[in-house]
C-alpha cells in the first residue's frame, strides 16, 4: 500500500483566511493535535517574521512530537544576493526545524511583474537557495508557486524550475495551484508529465491546491492518481479566499476510497473530533454539511432513505460513520416514514406500534405545515412520541401566566412574569423579574415548581433562537422559537410556534423542562438539592 505523506499548512497558509487568529500557545495546541492525527509534516510558518511567529518557534523548539516533523517556511534568495548572505535564508538554516519549505516562482507573469528577474536568474535563485539549506543539514521541500499557470504558458520552463530544485537537492518538489483555478483534467495532464520527468530521479512529487474553483480536493486526488505522494492542505479547508485543499476530506478519501496509507485506524476514528476541535479553538461553528465529519454527513430524512438504512446502512451510506468517529442521524420531518419514527423511538427506549407511528407521522406533517421544525427540536419530538405511546407525564397543569414589560423615564426596562399552575391538586403562584419575557417566564415557572421539583435547577437554558416564518406579514407573522437546554450531560432542543413570540417561547420553554424531567431522563432529587445548595 503506497504511503501518502501528509503536509499540513494550517498554521501558515490556513491562517491567511478571514477570521483566522490564534495565539502562539494556541498554535502549539494545534501542532500537537495535528501530531496526534497522524500528520507527517507541520508547516509552522515564517520564523522571526513577526513577534508572534518568533514566540511560536521558541515554544515549538521545546516541544516533542511523537510522529510529525516541523517545517519552517521561507522564500528563495533575493535577486542579486548570494544565498549565504540572505538574512531570511540564514534564519531558516539556524532554525531548529528539520524541514525547510521554500517557495519560488514558476510563471513568467510573476517573474516580469513581481520579482522582476530574468528566467536564468530565477533558476539560479531556486537552485542556490536549496543547495544552501541542504548544506545546512535541512530536508528541503520546494513549492513551485503558480506551477500550473506556468505549465500552461511555458511547459518547458515550468519543468526546468522543478529540475533545478531536484538537482540542487530538494527532497520533494510540490506543484502548486496557487490561484486555485485549474480543473482536475488539467491537473492530471500536468502531473503525469511531472512524474514522468522527475520520478526517475527519486524526487518525491507533491501537490498543493487552493479551492477557488471548488476543485481543490478533486485536483489533489487527480494529482495523487497521477503519481504524487506528498499532499499539502489544511484542516477543514482553512485558507485565504476560498481556502486550501481540505485534509479532513482528503484523508478518508485517500485511505478509504483510493487505498493509500495515510493514518492509523485509531487516528482516522478521531477525525470528526479533531475537525470540531480546530473549529472550536478558532471560535468557528463546525460546518454541518462537511463530508465525513459534518453533523449532516450521515443524516437521513426521507422516509425511503431511512427505511433503506434500517435494512442495510450501505444502501444510503458510502462508509460506516463510526470509521471517522461520526454518528448516524435520523431526521424527523414531514418527509418521514414509519421507519424513521421507529428508529427514533428505539433510540430513546419508547415502544410504538405501527398504528401509533402512523398517527405520529400525520401529526408531524400537520405541525410542520404550521411551522414546526423537528429536525432542530429533538426534545419536542421525543415528547410527541411519549404522548403517542402513553409514556408522557406533564409537570403541571397551567391556570394562567402573564408577562408585563415597563420602560421607565430613566431608560430602564423591567419585565415581570406571574404564573399560576396546579401540581397534584395543589395550586402554586409565583412572580419573578427577568431581563426579558423569556427570562422572566423561566424564573417564574421554576420558582412555582421549585418546591415540587427542586431538581429542575440542574436543567439550564443554553441557547435561544427566534425566526420569523413569513416576513410579508410583518409584526403579525408566525414566529418560531428554538431553545436548547442541558442538564450537564446531555443537550436537547425544544420548539414553539405562534403568532405571539412570548407564547412561542413559553411553549418551547415548557417542552424543554418537561423533556428533561421525563422518566428515565429526570435528574435525581439529590442532584437537584446539591444544585440548589
């Protein structure tokens, strides 16, 4: 099985993407996570290019990695300056990193308008810079910038740049689709020529793609199919403009689909968790539709699909989700069939016969027509199932609630909620203030129920979303409210729909608390007492 060398440039190329910002210590955490994932080479950036990079390289010099090597990034020598006299190259030579990646020009457009050197001098810049670092004991990877644009314009000169790098001692030459506009067929054609020309020399051939045409992953696979064995990319496709080739997608594609060796089975199983770790560290919301690792990557909604997966997962899943550490999800909607309902019921230990499942399907269709959306409200859907099965126990019987909001002359706004309800034949009344109607209702409801259900204190509201379903009706539009709650171990969603936003919020709030208190999910009274204390 051919081994593919994985080269991650998240800490350098990836950091050029919008919103990307990490401290030096956070970058060290990323480096260790990449090492645990099985990445072979971690490109850390330009040593000493700025104070943060200086601090990063000082920190990395003291770290130990089980598998990965650290690469320092730089450029070929400046024009008319000898390689040993170029300060940037000397910094690379003195750096602790055993690998140095040099980027150089390949395309005449850049030679003429950017670096302004003739072609012969550019070849000398490539070869002399690489030879200097090889002489300093470094493994050198040469990144041929804009290689495919150069190959399209002047094939022989683009290949001459690669030959100059290989002859000077570069361990790996990487063909870069820097503008990201090349298509897979063009990549395959060019890489076939490169492998034929340089393969016999023993030089490793690499590929580095950007995603401006949406083809970075496909282009990388085409290059590997043509003979490249060194793959560059970033986690989750981070990078400038449209991003870089997404290693989170490439790794399972290469290993599970194309039969190459990339990482161990244990490391592949950690792929989903690693992807989410990087997003969370960067304060990004994980892309739910990302292949392999997204929340929706193995989510099934259509009734026929759910029935097929229930019979044999391979009918609608291209791999077992557990291989990459992900989970199968069965989404409930108006498209659901009985298979979906039975699957969801089994997940939470509810028994439904076919008649009950059929009734529930019709109920879901009716409610989704009204504006409910049970994909995002698993808690409310579980309550529907419990009601249909007879396993539902209401927390209370409502008599009434009232919410008032008052804006004072000093600018302060005060909101107050009063709730009257019955539990086991006893009437409870409670009034509470909050920083808004939902907050006030939540506090009043918990206050009214506190004597009966002290364990409610363990259930916390963690998210609140409001959506207008028909903006054309302006203030008379139907409102959908989604609440997420947690008991410290699990999270669930609840939904409310009404033309009154407070009523919709109340409905979602009650569902959220009732779900957390249902038999089999209810926290212990001891837990509630500890929380109250």
